[in-house]
């Protein structure tokens, strides 16, 4: 495995990141992998490394570059704790829908131009807080994004006028996959139902399912609710999505 620290130029500055790719010669399909709100760290790198090992060139950007460089936390994350919640607000605050779409376009440009990436469409996968970013990316670059996956995302279908599910009315060509957690405050059953109705109305190819017994952030190895069997199933669904989309196994 080749791992390269990189700098990604964006309209709002420079985002650091890591590019993961197999050692074997030849170009491979490209994938953007967005981290959860904890940012780039060992567990996220393990996940990207595994996906790259399946035959993809994986770009993992520091999506929180507006707030800070890595590491994003100099203390242990404890959700509910005041300093943790303050830091999470600092990280998430600048990521408006407009900022996300703008950054996404820059990440796509960086990846498709890399000499290790096979010409043509690419994929995107996102987790937890960034789950909606998979949809924003597919929306902002419909001609380049052929497949987008989102796992245990929050806020995909809300009452807000800029709710991500409303983007499904815009040009969108990607094949979509949504893996939901149970009892997720950020994506309760009624929100999942609302998303599914929007997906049906959109008419594109998608799959949206709830992982039984899996709680928010179940795919992440350093999560306190990591569910290894369901994480394995999620990885299988992800690689199946990309293999079927890109004709690559």
C-alpha cells in the first residue's frame, strides 16, 4: 500500500489529506472517503487503507481544514462533555451546504487529475456527520460521481429548506446507497421514511436500509458502539456498490 500525504488546493484555502493506493502498477478507480466528525486519525486511515486494498485510489481530505490542521483534537473525545461539544461546533460550523459543495468540487478535481486514477467516473463514501457530504458531492459533480454511499448519517431529511433530501430534485446521476443506524437521533425512523419517499420520487437507482442492532457510528473501529459483524456487512455493501458501478472486482 502506498500512502501519500497531500495538499489539496481549494477556493477557501488548502486542505491537507492522505492518498491511499495499491502498489500494483496501473490506474485504478478513484474514491473520495470523508471521515466522521473526529477527522483523520488511525481508525479512519484503517478504513481507507482497507478500501484501497480492494483496488481503489482513495482520497481522504481533512474536510475541517477551515478550522484547523491535523490533529483536530488534543484531548480525548467525550460526547456530551463541554469542551468536546465546543470543538465539534467549531469544526462543523463553517461547513455550510455551499461550502461543502464548493470543497467537494475541488476534491473531485484533485482526484480525477491524479495520474494513478483511472479516467472516467469516481465514487464517494461518507460517515456520520459527513454522510450528507456524499450526496452534496454527487449533486455538485453529477458527471463525475457515479456512486455515492452514506453510512449512519444524520440530518439527511429535515424540515429545513436546504435539507439534503431536497437535492434529489436536482440533476443527479449517481447510484446511491444509504446504510442507517437504529435509534439514531440524527436520523430517526420518520426521517428515513422521508428520505425514502424522496428517493422514490427521484427515480434513480438506490438502496436505503437499516442495519439491525447497529447504532450510530457502528462502522468505525474506535467507536464505543462498533459492531464488527455489521461493519463487515457495510464494507461488503460498499465494495459491491463500487464493483458493480465501475465494473471492477
